[in-house]
C-alpha cells in the first residue's frame, strides 16, 4: 500500500486530486479484469462523449503509448520450432549476403541491397513458416507484395527450398542471358516466381489496397471464392512518404478490407539518414492509419523489455521511450550496450537502478519487436483474424541487423553491398555459420543436406501451407471463347445518312455488345474515375450496376431517370471517383486476375487521356512488368478535340508515352470500324491466346459520319496503316496523305482541296498506330542487320508506300515525335513531312485550335505543295499562292513557343 501511495504522491504535482484519479483508474482496472477490454473501451467512449456534450474540451488523439499494442500476457506465442527457424534465418541471411557481395566482387557496379532483408528476415520468416498459403484447390492462395529491396533474402530462402540453383544466385542482377535473378520483384523477368513488382516505391501498398478490394469484388459477383485469402504488403517506413503509399488508406478503411495487411518495416532509416530523426515515425503512422479506420498493431519492443515494462510502475520508462526521438534510437543501435545504458537508461536515475543488475551485453540483447518471433507471430495472428478492418503492423527493426560496424543502424546501411573479409568473418561468427576460416574468402553459399532436421522442417512448413511462395501462375487454366468480329457488326457498317457519332460512342457500343456476350460478358470490368457521363457511358449504371459492398443505402436523387445512379452488392462497374491512380490500380488487379485468381477478366479503364499515362505512368510501367492484359481507353484524346478545357486537359503526347512501354499495344483510331477491329484483335490476343500485352486506345468526343469497313482492311488496321481512299488518276501530280484520330478528317478534306484547287491527286491513308509501324520496322531492320546474306525483309510501312508516287505528308493531333517514329522506313528518295501539335494546349474552337497548331486541312495542303516544290514538280510561287489563298499568316509565331 505504501508503494501505491508513493506513486500517487509522485504524480500529484500534475494532478490536483491524485487519490480520486487513482480511484477511477482502479475502477477501470476492475472492469478490464471482470468484463474485458471491450467493455472498458465502451465505458470510456461513453464518458468522453458525455464530457464533450457538456462542453468539455477534450483534444483528440489517435495515438497510443509507445509500447506494443498487444500486451505481453495476451499475445499468442509462435508454435514453431524456434531453434530450427533461427538457424534457417541465419543461413538465409548468409546466403543473401554472399549473393550480393559475390556479385559486386565480380563487377562493382552491379549494386544490390543487404540491409532491408537484414531488418525484415524475422518477419518474412514468420510469414512464410506459419501464415502465407500457396494456391490449392481449397485455398486460392495469399498474395504477397514483398518489399523490393529485400529480394536477396527471398532468393536465399528459395535456394534452400531447392527452387533456385546456385548458378542462379551467382547471376544475381545479371539477367541478360536469361537465367539470372532480377534486382527487385519483376514478374516480367521471372514470370513463375514473383507475383507483383513493388519498385518504384509506394506502388506496392497502393496496388495491394485495390487488389484486396478486387478480391471482394470477385467474391461478391460469384466469379471466384476469395473469402479465405489475404493480401500482405511489406514496405519500408521511409517508403510511406511516397504519396501513393498513403493515398488510398482511407478507401481501405471505408471498404473494411479485412483481407488486407500492410506491414511497415520501421527500421527508422531511409537511404540518406533517419526517416524522422526529430520525431517518431511509428507514432505518426499510427495516427494516420487509426484515423483512416485501420486496426493498428505496433510491434516496438522485444520480449526482453516485458520484464522492465512490468517493473515500470511509475511510467518513467514509458515516458522516456516516448520522449526519445528516432534519431536517438538509431544512434543507440549503432553503438553498444554501455552507450545505451548511459544515454537511454541514464535519462532517469530510477531507470539506471532498474537495469543495475544487467550487464552491458544484457542491455545490448534487448531486441526490437521486429526481431522477436513471438511478438511478430502475435501481431500476424491478430491481423489474420481481423473481422472488419484492414490491419497495419508497425514493426520496429534495425536496418542492417547483423552487419555490426559495417552497416548496422548506420546512415550508410541502405547502400551496403560490399563487405570486407573482417566483416564477413564477424557475420559468420554472429550467426554461427559452419564455414571454416580458410573458405571465408570464397564467401561460399551454405546449404545443408536435405535430411537435416532444419531442412525437413523448412519443407514441412511450406507443405502444411500448400506449397512454396512466392510463385506466379503464367497462364489461366480456363479457356474463354472470343466472339467473331461480326458480333460488332453495327460498328463495321457505315453510319446512316445524316447520322454522326464519335469514336467514344463507338467504343461504348462495342463494350455494350461485349457485356451481352454469354461467354465474356460477366468477365468485363468497366472501371471509371468519375467521368462516365463525360464519355456517354452513364447508361451502364442501371444496366450492370456499380459495385458496393453494402449495396445502395439511399434512394438516388435521379431514381426517376432511365440512367439513374445504381449501386449494387453484385455491381459490375468499379467507380473510383476522382482518382486515376486508384482506377489504374483496380485495372491492374483485374488485368492480372488470370494469374492471381486463375480467372480471366477483361478490364476497361476509361479516363481522360491527358490524365492517364502522364499521371500514372509509373503504374502503367508496373502493369507491363506484371504482364497485365486489358484495355486502357484514353477519352477525349488529342490536343485539339477537347476544345474548351485548356492547357492541362489536352493530350498531345500520351501516344509518345505509350510507345515507351514494350508490351503496350497503342492505337489512335478515327472510325468506328477501326475501333471494333482493334478491340476484337485485343480480345483475340489477350483472352483467346493469353498473350501478355495490353491495349491503349484513344477515342474522341467529336461527332461525324463513318464510312464502314471494306473487305481486306482488317489486317492493315491491326498493323497500323491501310489505304482508306485511293485518289483519282486524272492529274499528273500525286501525294500520299496520312493521319490518325480526329485529324484524319482534316487530311481527307485536304485531299479534296489539293484535287479541286491545285490539280493534285492524293491517296489517303489511315494510320491507327505509328508506334506499331515503327516497332515492326525496327524489327525488320534488326533482322536485316543480323542476316546480311539473306534477302532483306521490308516493313509494312515501306510495303504500303512502295507502289505509290509522291511525297508523304502526315498530320495528327499529337506531337511530331509520334509520327516521326517511321521516318527511317520511308522508301528512299521519298520526302516525308510531319505536322503535329507540339506545345501546350489551350481553349478555343476545334477549328481555331487546329489552325493554331498548324495541323488542319489548309496546312496539310500547303505542306503537300511545299513538298512537291522541293522536288521541283511545281514552282515555289504556287505554295505562296496557297498560303495567301487560305489566309495563313507566314509570320505567325511557332505554336511550340506560345
């Protein structure tokens, strides 16, 4: 009793009635003991609510004390053989180190990372040994977003499992010959191993959130059973500063994604230095996630601290723990036990007394929670059992754990990839590797015989969880029939006389026809980012519904309308709001469902083209890495078609960006029949043949009539160039005009001007994809270079132009670079002139914008005449006459500079 009174008196300086305070605390303690923490929480919430309603100002805090969330007496202990698991982890640590160091001794420029896995090894070990299921008939398998810089440790585990060979480890970061190991998780390069790419940083947590929601979507729609599956994403605390890392946590909380676990490896360091040297990153992240509705589990202190915290009756230790900033914590682990005694426990004499019977080595062995198997297991179990919330585990660890003076907890730890012989020997000793001194210089990989108990345990644990991870399914087992092109017949025919539609409308009609297909309709995933009405697609709301896990809890304001806003538990549309990154992440989840869920899905992500590839380019690149399959639809495309929106809404470069992604198949169609042929080809390749490509198709909101398809044009459309209109043969002069998208109509009009005003006949070519023409031409060039003795091949572009005469003039609604891609394949002796919309966009009428950017029919005509003049076929004065006739100001400033 006297000790309790002393404690009360010690706190009395800040408490006007310490005895009353203690009575309330005793009462709360009694409730916890008798009725449990949930009842205590309820009572506290009621009291806070009452105080606020009575006018009391109670500041909000979403933080808890700087201690483990799970009390020491409540966490489940790891049921595994911890001796075996510790030895296995030690061997993996060694092999991961050997792989990176050996690679850099061969070539010092290869790089690599050791410190992230060193801090994460215990967490990954617990997950692989006890939690993460491989795909089986009973379990669809858990999905792992592995922290990118920890890949060496995952390879080291797969090596012990027999899934990777020593030769592969020796070729870490040497992949050009096809049998090495990728630097980070790359499904493109290791298609049967890595499930997801997680570098660039920040993309892993963002994609994981939408992946978890997509599993809910599949389950709700009855396409796949996913209710027993989890998505686990590992990321670093420094990585959480990426906007993508935190940008969607509100959605995860709102959607109650209890199948999602994010583990933040809080080793307190990023590349250059501490993450929050003057603060506490764990407390900051706890506040963010708790406020967003997440279940937050902090794993800060290892089991060795439990006894000290139990002795901390006055809360002095917890107070010092809270007041110590991360920069200090980093410093402690870069020094030794004596330093920790002096500078941490020395902050209060009672703390020094608390550890007086502990040696410096004892103090040094006080681990952080991220290195304690029992604490990690308890946290993972809580996350696995979560019923109505996503879970974030904030696990405190040490960057470079095990490297001692070579990098442990030091600012240089992230870049550690070269260890000297002394450091290697120290690591051998610390983790008790049975490698003799005379072999250390070789840094040999260590793999014990298969019959050792540790190795048998390793395989038994994975067998119990269904098999090995990570693993990736390259193809879906199911086969889905693709309809014939005739299924889109309405779009292949000419528009009725007097009727005009846009290519956006044509796309919507093809999509509607596909939704009605008995084999593929249910697999279509329309994804919108609050622009359905912009693209005339609001009719889908009522037709197929918008996915919502709770259905529609209100009567929509437009219920009396035919196309009212309808949310449904089994809705087919994914409506992401004003959120291109979220829309792209949902598209990626659906576009890789053939692999992750063994279900082929056909996602269509429709968005403003201007806000597409340039805003989410990193995610699009990740989609290519992930071997995504689906359609990206860039609406209101081109720099002059979205005429009233201005500079930041007009797209003149998305096709240039799309051209940089090797497995992106981009098209800029002009007519409905082109849209239908291209989309059908995409279905054939991605669904029928299961090819790892995805399509980017730009469509416009400009209405005009469409000519319909002529027999034999299909192949040219798919290849990227076909003859749309053959010019007359009554004139001596001839030119070849090309265009794509909405500007092709200006090219067609220019052909009429050339014929009627200047007696020049023009063949008109539709070029739905200059990018595909360029890729095919480059492939032909490469083949010819490497086969000098064989008959040279020719490109499709060259083959189309070979039987024609006259200069070639191209006009598109994109930068000149887009059409300049094919210049190398123009037949010798033929001139090639490109017009494009280089520069910033602006608001005006379409006609005025096309005049401003110098891509309209008059500039096409002048460019054609100038090309003829350059060839000596007409006089320059004719060009000057045309400039005057069409009112072109030759002194007009270059639009690029305006």
